[in-house]
């Protein structure tokens, strides 16, 4: 399992009768991933500053952008609501969260999900 959070700080000179330094921070979100005991790899990418993940034998729970996302053996669940089914034999699941929208890929293919999650 790994976690990566990227933030970039840039100092910008400001001219206004003198020179002052302004500090601007831009954050690009983070990612986490791991391999479950079942052999399935789960990777999460989010543009949110907060990303927490927990991996068990056969599932992964990701908390980010105010959402709880569960990759279960046969389903993908967002905030307690199943949004898609996946094959138990799926080896790789990608979870992407951008602007509060959650999308999934299973073994490299986009997963169609129920509306509004």
C-alpha cells in the first residue's frame, strides 16, 4: 500500500510600491493503492486533499472528497449504495475521483455505474 499527496508551493513577487512575497499553494490531490490478499490490485486517485484507504482480505475502503467508496469482491459501492457489479475474478480496479465524481475501471475497461454518485 502506498500514499502520495502532492502540494506545490510557489513564491510570487508582488509589485505595489515595493516588493513583497506572496506564497501560493497549489495542491494536486493524491493517490493510494495496494494488493488485496485475494490478489486484486486496487488504486485510487483523487483531486481531494483528503484521501484515506483501508485494505482487507477481499475489499478496499477509500474515503475521499466526502465519499466512502468500497471495492467489494463483486460490487462497487459509493456511500453505502451499490453502483456497479464486477466479476469476482477482476484483477485490477482503478477508482478515480475528480470534482466529486467517482468513476471506475476494471481490468482497464470503464465500468458503467448507476447514475448520481
